[in-house]
C-alpha cells in the first residue's frame, strides 16, 4: 500500500487559526497565575521576527507561540487528526480498489473495508471583550477585559492613553453643551463632563499606582489609593513613593484643580449644593452655602489641561 495521500500531507502542515468578525485573534497568557484572555489583530503593531508578546493584564512576557488559547490548540489538533484520518481513509479506499482489481475473477477475492468516521473538528468562537485599543506607541489593535492594560506588542501601559481618551469624550460633552438652547440640559452636560474628567483621573491614578506598587514603601497601600481627594492622595504619594503631584503645577493651578475636585464631590453627594465643608476646604469666594455651585465650561476645559500635566508627571515619576 503506497499511502500516497498520507505522504502528500508531508512531515508538517499549516493550520489557519480563525479570527473573530473584526479580524482579531484570541490570545491566552501562559502564566498559570493569570491565564488572561485577550485579542490582537495580526499585521498591526510592531514589525519583525521573534518579537515577544506581553500579557496586558499581568505583564508576563514570552514568545508569541506560548500565547495560543486552549480552544485554538484543541481546534488545531482536531483539524490535524481530521486531515490525517481523511488521508488514511482515501489510502485504504485506494488499496481496496487495487485489491478488488487484482483479485477479480480469482479463486480468492480480496477487499478492504474502511468503517471509520472523519474525526470531528472542534470549532470555537472567540470571546467578546470590553475594550478595544489601538496603541499610540506601536499601533497594535488589541482588545481586553476591563479598561487598562499593557500593549501586547510594545509592552507600554495604556493608562495615559485611556485617560486622554476619556478627556476627549468629556470635551465633546462640553462642545455639545455649547450648541444646545436648553440651558438646564447644557448645564447638565458641563457638570457631567466635570464628573467624568475627575472619575477618569481617579481611575487612571489608581491603576498607575497599582502597576507600580512594588516600588512603594507599602505596596498594599499603594494598590488601593483613591485619587478623588487630591490633597489626601498628595500626602499618600509622598509617604509611599517619595514625591508629590502638587510640584507639577503652579500653586494657583494646583488649588484650582483641588477646588474642581471638591465641586465634583458636591455634584456626587450634595446635588451640587454648596455646604460649609466645601467653603472650608476651598475658600471659594464666589459661592454661598445652600446655593448651587457654578460649573463653567471653560473651567472644566482648564481642569482637563492641568490633569493631563499631572497624568504625564505621574507616569514619569513612577517609571
């Protein structure tokens, strides 16, 4: 029996791994303590051979060949076995035809019957993830659970990029507010932009301190910092990392940013109504207890400019 079909498969063959509807390929971190699932678009990002892959969740770095998902490996194995069994079936059927031809009309007639069934292929679908990112550093298109993560190609953490993206959304809110005749709705959008800007910086600050917690004098405390109260977190940064954010801005700008954060506190907890605590903390001369705190579009725009400076400063100091 020549086994022609099996030989045609060769010593090895290529199996294409399917992508999702957006052209993204699933990846799974090989670190047993992580096993995080993410997706990348092959052909984007860094160019070159033998480039390492970075897990966006834990930062584990290894050859891309170690990041195949369990489902992909099972799929590839099933395709390989399917091809081999199909080739074996064809060779046995060819052998059967040859035996029948050779022994036709003879005293003994030989034949071979193949009763096997094709090995089933284990198809799968890539999982749906929550955030898609195009890395500003290397242009890799990737998707992750959550929001923050390391770029799988260049390893850059996306925290500052995500922060600036959220500021972009807040600026669009302010722009929309300027086009609306309904003054109440316009004011609502501006106030919402302020809340979103503060929340975005809080999430950014928490994440960047968590990522670099190992450098802190108390890593456990560094992993749980809140950036909603800038005065308090400024002291905590000094205690844990040996620097403060306030030095990144002029004193007037720092006080302005702190006042905006206190305005956000009023919006979140007092429906925007001024209380004595707000006045004690900000010394804001333009407000009255019991009245609504004024939120001005230009003020929110200026706040985001200062927060961009603080964000870049935090990245630099924590590296």
